[in-house]
């Protein structure tokens, strides 16, 4: 089985963030059985400082490219 393009992504998020939930809802149909890694930024001060006002943020693991919210299905497809 090949990896989904979503498995190459990290989603920076925090609990209770409705925008993060919207971003995840866009990702779920694309990921099949291979979801993105979700990183809770509230547990790390440096991540909180970097992403606190930008979440949700998607990062491609290998390249480090990032996609900041707001993004829709079209922007997500282009990013992938």
C-alpha cells in the first residue's frame, strides 16, 4: 500500500481550536488509513510562540514547506 500524500504532513494544532478541526476535516478524506501527524503546540513553548497566532499550520516533513490557515480544498490540493 502506498502512502497518502497527507502522511507526509504535520498538522500543528491545539485542543479546542475550531479552525484546526476544520483543517483536519479537509485532510481526512485525503488520508485514508494514513493520517497526518498532529502536534499539540500548547505542550511546547517554542511551538506555541511560533504557531500560536497561525494555527492550524500544515508542514511537509521533508521540505519544511508550510501552509498557513486559511486554506481550502483547492489550496490544499496545490500544496500536496
